């Protein structure tokens, strides 16, 4: 499963933004029918996405769709009208506000039916958005629900609202986090989401950083998420992609160290040695596995 370092969210009603996003370097482009679309524009956005999808090749490996939530008035038409067109054009369905395993099962069964009806040539994968305390405490069960699942995603704005925490940015992490809490405010949430995802070999994706002009803040936010085990991060503007991809990719020093570790292991095996040391430090099997993973991600 390729690492999803950057997922670019694009409003469903904007043909111009969709065209620009498809030319970007994002690992995944997400056409959004949910939070980036005003209520009065839901129908317009749906029709715009259908129009864009019809203009694309039959399969687009870097394209995702975020539908409206299961409990909304728009959900069923998103699933039927858009996905019957999109089923062989998008690779991922991003499902919002997931609170239990039953929510994922509902999407899974609907996709099963749509794919059978349309004789789809591929199986659409799922990204489940964890956006409430209910979803977080059920994240382990959610992650294990469906073989379609590829990732768990942290939905910061709705999670903040659900727990009554102040928002420091309109659409993601913000540069003023330290003004409301001295530490990493989302350490527990991200750590639990990462553990739930990695326990069943899913990816963990962090929420976006709201101010797309604040490169330093974005770097800090992405670095913290990467340090906690996240595989990637949502972006709300193409200008954020370069920094996000840089942070979530191995740097030169990491690549050189990983190569040095594996070369030392191979040399030790040829000499029949039972222990391996690099730069005065003993190397165990966990370190060897990590080195292999770093080189695979390059």
C-alpha cells in the first residue's frame, strides 16, 4: 500500500480548483461534497463533480471522493448518483463522522451493491474520518471492520466542537495552538488514532493546517504528526503539498543511516557474526526492519 503523504481537499462546486488539483503533486486528490460545500450548494457540487468525473479517464488512481455523512439528507444521493459514475474513476471513498463499526459496515454494503450493479473493475477503498469522542473510543473496532479500509483520518474541527475545545483555526490545526495549551493539544487523540490504525495495518492521516500561507507552522504541525506515527496529512491548498511531502518522506540522513544499517547486517552475515554494530551502537532486528521500511518509502 503506497504511503499517502499528502491528500489535497478540493471543494466539490469548483471546476477550476478540481482541474488545478488534478495537475498537482498530491498523492491523493479528494473531491469534497461535505464540509467545504455550503448547504445551499450541495446539489450544485454534486452535479459539478459528476461532470468532472465524466471528463476523466475511466480509472484515476490518485482520486478520492468525500461524501456527506450517513445521517444527512444528501448522503444517499451522493452514494447513488455520484458513485455509479465514479465507481471506476475514483480509488477511495472518504467517509465522514464515523462513530462505530456499524457506520463503516453500512458504507461497505452499499459499495458492494454499487460495484455489483455497475460491474465495476475495481474495489473502492475507504478512509474513515474520526471526528468525535464516540468515534475515537471506538477507533479500534472501526479500524477492524472492513477489508476496504485503508486509513483513519483525524477530523479536527468537528472533534473540537464535540468536546467543547476552542478552535484556533477555521479549517485545521492553527498557529495559535500554544495560546490555549502549552503542550501538543492533540497528542492523545493522534496517538490513539495511530495505534488503532497500525494495529490492523492501516494508515493514519492527520488533519490539515488551516493557514496555507504559514509555512513554518505547517512544518511544525506536520513534523509533530509524523513523530507520532502519522503517515500523511490533509492539505487545503496546493502550496502546502511540498512541505507536507518533505516532512513525511525520509530525509537524506535517514536514508544514509538505513543504508548503512543494512550494509552492516549483510557484512555481518557474510562473516558469520551474531551481532552487528553501526557507529558504536548495537543493531537489533527492530532497527533492521525500520531501516528496510525507510528505504521502501524512498
